[in-house]
C-alpha cells in the first residue's frame, strides 16, 4: 500500500462502528504521507488486532501504526505484533 499523500490504511470507527477482529498479515505499507496504519476509535468496539510479518516503513510525517486517544466501548484494546519490521517513520524515536 503505497504511496499515498495521507495514511496507507485509515480505519475510522465512530459511534458504534464495531469490528470483531482485524488481521494485517504479510503486507508492505510504505512511503505514505502521514501514518502507515491509523486507527481512529470513538465510542466503538474494536476486537483483537493482529499484525504479523508486515513491513511498515518510511511514512512521511506520522507513525508506522497510530492509535491515539481511543474511546473503545469495551474499555480494552488488544493488539498483537509478531515478526514485523516497523522502521524509519516520520515520528520514529
């Protein structure tokens, strides 16, 4: 998934937009303008999310994976990361 002037993947979950689970497996998400994967969760329920064997790199000004100030209705976030390369993104520390 590249290149884009915005996010590579943008998941907007607003007011009851529930997702049971999400799997990101074996993707290359590279050279997008902001974030590689951006989760915006507001008053919704996000089930388990798994990132396995992905390359998420070289995003312009954002993070490889961004989850900022979520309001998940079940009060829990379940993210698993295994065997990924997440590097050289704009907000890397």
